[in-house]
C-alpha cells in the first residue's frame, strides 16, 4: 500500500508542476492536470487510511495535500461571498450557448426561449456569449451596444458581447489554424472604461458522457487509447499558443480588464495560469461548491471563467448547474470598480 502511496505522491507532484511548464514541452503529461482533483482525493484517502492505523506513513499524503492547498481552493470553495450592492456595481454573465441548440443536441424545444428568459431574469449589464448564432430568434434589444463576430460558411457561429453601457472600441484576436478566437470591447461605464475579453479556446473534444470515454478506453486497443491522450495533448499545445496571444495583447491594455469565456481547460493548467495572470478568478473570490460549468457526467468540470482586474472588486459569483440548455452552464458575477 505504501508503494502505491509513493507512486501517487510522485504523480501528484508532477501534476502540481505542470501549470508552470508549457504543454508543447510535455504534451502527453499535460493531460494529468485534468485528473488532478482525483489525485488529491486519493491522497486524502491514503491519509485517512494511515491515520486510522496511527502509522507515520500518513505524513507523506499530508505533505502532498499541504503542498496542494491552493489547488484544492480552485476545485472546491466551502463558502460564498455576497457583499452589499451599491450604485457602482455591474453584473457580468458568460455563457456558451452551443448555437442555441440549433442542431437539437438536447431533446427539448424552444431552448433559445429558455435562455432568453434566463438572461432577462438575471439581467446582466454585460453579457458574453460563446458559440452565438443568428439562427435563434432571440430578443436582446435591452442591450443597445454590442459587438458580434461571426465566422464560417455553411454554419456561421461566433462570439458576442452585449452591453448596456457604450462600447467605444472593439476588436478581435486571430488564432492561427483555428476556428476559435477572442473578441474584446472597451466599455465606458460612467467615468470609467473597462476592457472586456470574450474568449473561446481550442476544444479538447471530450464527450460529456463518461461512460462513452470508458467504453473507448476499454474496447479500443491500447494504440487508439494512446492516440486519444495524444489528441488532448495536442489540443493543450494549441491552447498554449492561444493563451500566449491573449497574454501579450492584454499587457498593452491601458484599462482594467475583465476576461470571460470558455477556456476548455481546467484551473490546474498552464493555459489557465497564463490567461489569468494577475487577475482574480471570480469563483475563487466569491463562489462556493465545485463551480461546475460543463455538463460532464460524474465530474464537476469547471472550464468557463470570469477573471477580473485587481482594480475591480468581485462581490458575488454564481454558477447554474441546474440550467441545462447547453453543454455548458452560465456563470454570473457582480463586480465593482474600486
């Protein structure tokens, strides 16, 4: 048992280091960041196992867990923050709507109407949508200011930023050899100007059904299983390039920044660390629970984020895992410029 404990401790430590290493250097190893929460859980079970026997071997798992305390906070928050509202607050929502169910992935009608009703009810001041489509007749006239970038020929999809405040400038970041991109808008709120980025990074194309993944790994030979892992590693490598484009662009921004969107990667990744930079993760600042944003069976995946500049106070954060109208769930935060 202690041998397996040592192996687990080594693998967990490697996963701790990976957010600081570019995926292109270790593309296959970078996949370990997806299952870091499982490693933390197993280390916790080993700790309890040795503790119940009053064995000093428990110190190994205790040390591993202590070293990973900051990772635990990214995975689960024990208490939420909900600071008092004031007139300077503004609410930001981010949501990957999956083309408003254009191809009927969900067996339900009028998904776009449910989404519109949800947006109306939450009434965000700034709304960032990924995988936007004009195919749905959704009424967002409450937002007089907007920037929408559509791409594609047969299937047109894109990113959108809707705002109740004036947009004084806008643009987009092009990702090489990718259908994904980032758009941004400089938004004037009173005397202040903030830059809002809406990102959609490279998908790793994992089915939300864990059973399907298990069947792939069990039924397909080892060679194809290795190709499956390699494909994820290559996607992470492409995400690295995209993250660095965002990082270099935001360095030259003269305004406080808010970054929203679908990163398609975990909060334990190199990509997360570079996109976030010195910004605050709204979930870490004010969320609670697992912060689940992707409809993945049996695992509370958090791959959608809202990051806020240190000059912007995060006053509350919500995710909505019961609102199933896409493969993602909307996230909402209330912010205030300091």
